[in-house]
C-alpha cells in the first residue's frame, strides 16, 4: 500500500513539473560550439537536453 502511494505522489509531482532528473550523457565542445547535457526523469522517463 505504501509503495503504491509513493509512486502515485511521485507521478503527481511530475505532472506539476517537479521531476527527479539524473544525468544520462554530457558532451563537451571546444571553441564557440556548446556542449549538451542529457537528463532523464527517473519516475516518468521524460528526456531533457540543455546546452552547457
């Protein structure tokens, strides 16, 4: 019962925009090129990329 409740609360947080991100990949570039980091939410699986 408690496990299901924590999963449900975690999904509600994801719907509200509070994700539990972990870094999957990070690419560094030299010069004027910018690197990219890739994050994934551990609860809902959302993949997010942003420049470093």
